[in-house]
C-alpha cells in the first residue's frame, strides 16, 4: 500500500474510533529538543550512567550530584515547547473522542499542549517526593519552593529526609494506580497509536499487546523499526510532528458531527 493510502486509512480509523489510547515515548518530544534515551549520538544514557543518576542507590551515594542533574534537565525541559505532535494529540481530545494519553515521558509536555487525560507511567520531573516515602499524599507540586536550590535536595517538610525527583528509577515499580488505569484504557480502546517509543522497557511495553489482544487496532508511528511493527495493524514510518497532524486532517469539527 502506498504511504498516502496508509495515512488516509489510519485517518479513517482515527475518525471512527470511540476510545483512543495514544501511547508515547521519548520520540514524541524529540522535535521539542529533548534527547531520547537510546539515540546513540544524543541519547541521555549514551552520555550518562543510569545507575549513578537514575537509581535510588545512586541518589543515596551522591544526592547533590543527582539533584543537580535533574535540576538541569528540569531547566532544559522548561525551555522546551510542546511540538506539533503533542498539539495534534491534544487536539484529538478536543474534538470529542475519548482519548487517554499514556506516556513514558516525564517532561509534562502533553499537559502543556492541552491533553487532559495523561497517565504518566514514569512520573513527572516537575514533581518531587520524600525519599523515605513518609506518606505525603500530594507530592510536591510544581510551583512550590522545593526547587529553589538546585545544588542539593531540600528536606521533606514532614520528616526531614531528602526530597527526590518523582520519577521512576532503574529497578523501581511503576506507580501502580496509574499503570492499572493505563491497562484499563488499553483493554477498552478500539485504536492505540504508539508514538515515538522503542517499546523495550517493560511493563509499559506490554500495553500495545494488551490492546491488540483485546481487539484494538495498533498503529506505530516511528522513523525507526520497533519490536511492535510485525504485529501492528499499520506502521507509519516518520517523525511524530510530521505524521500526527496529518492524522487529523479532514476530521470533522466537534460541533459538526461525523
Ligand atoms: P527511547 O529513547 O528508548 O526510544 C525513542 C524512540 O523514539 C525510538 O524508537 C526512536 O526511533 C523514536 N524517535 C526518535 N525520534 C522520533 C521522532 N521525531 N518521532 C517519532 N519517534 C521518534 O525512548 P522510550 O521508548 O521512551 O524509562 O524509552 C522508554 C523508557 O526507557 C523511558 O521512559 C525510560 C527509559 O529507560 C524510565 O526512565 C523509567
């Protein structure tokens, strides 16, 4: 099938879908200037050691180093803007379909683009929480003053232990309630768009198979091959910020009906 035909076909699926899941990874933010994890030249882990910078043991060994690294990433993410892919995904929701964005990204760009239903499987770099998990239910929201000093982690206001970034580190469980909601959405959707993920990190990478086995169409959007391609209903080879807006072309307006 020609590329234009494939796009048109997926566009029809998007238009017809009643429940959509958009499952995203670092690639959706690549065109916002945020490096992916596995890109050999610019990927984050090509330049940094995950055991040192993204594990609890690494944090305990040198909290100030890890805190500074996250402060720098937060600053870079703060400078970045949502791109056309994030905006197109938010626009899907604005047009009336039920859309759940399930993301492995911690950069908050889906929310900034306007998506409301965002399930963050790996946390959010703009939040912090107590290293000892002393029970603060609300975490430390963006805007509170825990970010004032980028040089070292401030103490938890409740128990005095250091705060840590509210992201999932190597060897840690995903936030279980969030993952359960993501599974629920995957099981109930009729279309899942898998955008910009290498689909190598489990359990997140199980979600497309869950959706497919429950009867949904799974469409991969990625400039490179992924392990999901062989069993996807369609693979749209290209960059997220190019492809996603084209999936919206000619969609009926919210008020116009289908
Ligand atoms: P990866 O860095 O593993 O993969 C990025 C994917 O994006 C690759 O498949 C690229 O081909 C693709 N890509 C690159 N540029 C793109 C573009 N412009 N448009 C669309 N796709 C593009 O990132 P993730 O799959 O998100 O976990 O990695 C999953 C998890 O592994 C991360 O969340 C992180 C890491 O360990 C934690 O931090 C817990």
